[in-house]
């Protein structure tokens, strides 16, 4: 029987509390799937994103105990986007799964996801939250607003409330890897490359242990990253606002000359100056964001730097 390999990519940052729980659950699901589908094999590729706790020590232990467990440890924290990219670049599987270690991406969904993708009907299976239970209301409001805004101003449609939890064919992964931009927004990239995707709805699940490192501020910056990565609409917004204020200035001048009115008082003039100045600074900021992205792309810096892998650690211990 022909063998098929599934690579499970797990980006990690300070996940020492939840890794034992994740390991137990993922091995249970992998065993059930292998028993039901003879010839199906697994490898588990953990990406340690510069963790400051005992995450790397735990991954070293897992790798020594089970050859299916591999890990890549970054020299510092490069972010989840870099972690997902590194995982895909070093994956060996016919199918590739991306999921978090905190069990908010339940491994129990893997058999269903495998069924959809292995049938040939779909190239990808992903999860879509039907609710945001347990999430702060303000965060939920901004999340919903983000999807509405980006889907209106971008040609790439991003399904609302989807996660990075994905089960993909090697063909789709190779297509994603062909996009080598420095400023990455994977939710947009997953949609941009196309392919047939099956969305599986599920209720939001809270972390099994530990604390999330995603603050409101980080999520807000990440949303700006997505908007500027997949839309040039903010640039057009700056142009439109400039035209509006130009027409407003012309109308005010004509009204003053035709009606013979005196110039308005100092408070109003100061207010208008502050308003126009604020608009100008806003437009300059938008331009600056796009220039900054161009600057980072042109420099050509690596998206991540590997400090250690299970192979290099083993060689170092054997010396």
C-alpha cells in the first residue's frame, strides 16, 4: 500500500505548560487515523519562536524519545508568520497541517479534514469559528470590523473568523511558498493562492493552559499589516481626502468673495488648520507604511534565522 505522510506544523512561543497536553492529544488522534488508514504516517514539526521558558528543553526531550518529533528553534523571536513559513519550508509531508499548541485548534478535527482533502474534492480544509465565546467584546467587535473592511477594499476575499488551522495538499503549500514577500499576512495568502477550501464550523475553544501572547495592540497592528498587504485602497483614500479639502477651500474662497463676507474668526481658522494638518499627517503616515514595506522588501533580510534543530543538537551532543 502506498504510504502518505502528514506533516503537522506547530508554531510555539512560551508553550511549556500546554505542550504535554498537546502531545498526548495529537498522538492519540494520529494513532486512530493510522489504524483507520493503513499507510498513513505522521511527522510533528515544532517551530520554537525564540521562547523564553522551557519550551525548547521539552522539544529536545520529545525529539529524543520519538523520531517523528522534529523541531526548529529560531535565534530570537521572529513572529508566528515566520514560524509558519519555516514549518512549510521544512515540511516533508504529502499533506501539511498548521495548528497551534494551545489546543484552541482541536486535533480531533484532523480525521474530518483529512477525509475532505484526501478525497480530491478539496485542496484545503480549514476551521471557521461560529462564535467568539470567551473573547473580550471589544476585541470581537474590531475583529468583525476588520473582515468587513478588508473584504470591501481588497480583491482577495478572506472568510470571516477563519483560523490558521489548515490541512493542505503539497500543491497548495508549494504555491504558498512561491510567494516570498518579507511582509507576510498568511490569512490573505491562503485566500490569494486560490484552491478549493472546505470550511468546518466549530465553537470557539479556550486555551488548555498558559496565557496568550496576542494583545489587543498586537492584533491591531497585525490587521493594519493585512490591509496594507492586500489593498492599495488607503492610498486612494488619501487622494480623495485631498480633493475634498481642495474643493472645500475653493468653495469657501468663492463664498467670501461673492458675498463680501469678512474672514471668519481666529478660533475657526485655527481649527481648520489643525484639521487639515491632521489629514496631511494621516496621509503621510499611509504613504510611510507602504514605503516602509518596500524598504523591508528591498533590503532582502532573511525572514527568520535558525539557531538550532533536532539534527544539529544531536550532532553537538555526539561530539
